[in-house]
């Protein structure tokens, strides 16, 4: 599990640890890890003679960069510091100069020939975008052929929310210290971080056991995946009911049912007007044309994909089994009806649907995804999976889960219908709503990556690749 903590929490842990260490020891740990990452990025045998530029702000990130630069200089790199703050870390600058580094007289000339740039302009306490005087230098760094490495966090992004409200310096890699910060895992800031590397500086025992944000990894998903046993039958594996599709959108029903079947459901009961289309594709589906409450036994319901103005949402919400509400089912959803349910409810909006539920603008949801998913979960008393560039899952006061497997190729019609069916099958198998949502998002992203290979895909391709994604996780 990859865990992330807010700035306030990280700083408290750092202060507690620093009280037990000699002055400057914690910064030296961070600098040693940062320098080691730079050695690796430059490649063995390529440090000597490499041209390294440090972008140095006034804070501790600037000190980390200076001390790391001193280590690189002692290994034979030509290191130049560009001082951007009102002051530079005094002992860090002295260490760099003593090791043979220098202060740039021509920052743009140094950046034009750099092999590696260390971004130590602002740290985890930075607010808003880069200051105007730093913008030309940051643009020159990004416009060079150098590898850009962010020190703890790319300058200009918000560590806690993942917001980017001004200009920021996009990194090829970020070396972060002690713990991941939420902004490194959540878009739009995640796009600026590049490859992530965590340096252990001794904070683990001083951080809370419950993080602010967490991201499942392969082994976590493998542990949660429901695998049928020798005595399993279709009911033990889980029967999921799907209320989806309409005369205008019969394909949504087919895709949701496909997602459920590919997600391991023991059986799928389909309720809606697209029965012929569903049976033509999946003859094993149990089709019913009446109200959901009379369709037969299910362990979970999925309602909403392609439903249009069709009935079914209220009927399903009145059931005593877990319910997933997506797409058209989210329109004018009654928060009190959801709060009154005794069984789990999982809502799966995209940013536009989330904005409508919150009475906010889509832009505000996309800019503050973490706050939006938490507010939705609290307002509806439900588990919420917020789809988008970073899929987030929130439930109660626990950590928000971030899905690390997404790809922009999932921005295609019908992929959300597949995700709904997949998550519904996991709910029917007995997973908690939070786990069902997180595992479904993880597999969905893996399947899309497998199906795409960097090329355009359709939603059906994602569904077809789900068994392979499952095998990737458990193998």
C-alpha cells in the first residue's frame, strides 16, 4: 500500500524526529537520498563531468538541493546553483562551494547545457504557482534537454490537494522524503511529478497509522480479489442485478452486463428494455422485464447506465442489498433516500455528475478533486468513486483511495458502464463498497492499459481485457 500524509502531519513527525537528532542530520539524510537518486538517473559512470544545475529557493528544499549538489560535485559533476530566493541556505551553500560548485552568473546559459536540473525552488509549504521571477527560469529548465528532478514536490503544485493554480515546473522524476504527499498522487499535480521515489528519512514510526490518502498496489488487490472455492456455486460467487439501458442506449446495458460477467459474477440478472441486445451478446444472462424488486435473488444491484428517464432507481434503493448508482441514476438523486439505507451504497460519478450533485461547477470539481469526493461521501452518507484523470474513492472519515492504474485512453464512451458492472460484481461477491470500488478501478485501469498498448480503444476492448488484468494481479 502506498500511503500519503498531509503537510501538517509530515511536519509534526519531522519536528518530533529532529528533536532526537543532531542539528542538520535530517536534511543530510534527505540530501543523501536525493543525491543517490541523481546518481541513478545520470547513470553509473556518467556522474563525472555531468552538468548539474540547482534551482535554489529560500526554504529547506533549497538546502536539500545544495547539499545534494555538494555530493554530486565531490563525485566530479559540474554543479551550478541558481539562487532564486531572498536568501540561500547558508551551510548548504557553503558545502556546495567547498565541494567545487559555483553560483551561476548566467542562469539561462547554465540551463541550456545542463544534463540534470534539481528543482528546489519551493517545498511542501508552497502556496499557489511559482513567483513571477522564478517563471522564466522554470520555463528554461523545462525547455532544456536536462532531466528535471523535483526535490520533495514539484514547485508550484499544492502538496495537500493536488491543485495547480498557477505556473508550475513539470518534473521527470520527484524524490520525496519521509512520506508521499497527497498532491503527488492526485491530478492535476500528479502529472507534474513524473516518476516517484520515496527516500526513507526515519519518519515511519512517527506518522499516524491512518494516512490521509492511500493507493492500492498489486499485492493489495490480489489479497482482496474474490476467488471461488471448491464448494462455490453461482449464488456463493454472487448474483448481480443490472438495471440499465434504454431504447436509445441499449449498448450501455450490454457493456454493464459484460463488465459484471468479466468481473467474476456467478450470474447476472438484467432488468430493462434492452433484453434482446443483452441476450444476443450474453445468452447466460437472466433477463426480466418487470420491476427490479420482482426480478429474483441478487446480492447487489447496479442501476443507471444508459437508463435515460427509465424507472428503477427508487425501487433498487429500497432493497436491502448493496447498490451501485451510476450515470442517469445519479440525476436528482435523493440524498435522504441514500442516507436512510441500511445496506452500502456506492456512487460512481464523473466530474460533471459530481458537480451537479454538489451544486458546483465542473471546473471546481476537477481543480479540487480530493475535497469534492470527500464532500460527496459526507453529503450522501455513501461510498463515492469519482471518475476522472485520477479516480478517487472516499468513504466516511477514512483515507481517500487513489487509483494508480488509470490511463487517458479510458476517456471513451461506455468505459464507465463497464466499470459499473465490474464494481457491482465485486459488491455481489461480498467485498465492502470501498474495496469493491478500489479493486474495480484498479482492474479497469490495468485492462485499459493492456488493451490499448498506447493506441485507441473502445469500451468493449476494456471489458475483453479484464480477465487478463485479473491474471496480471494474481500471477
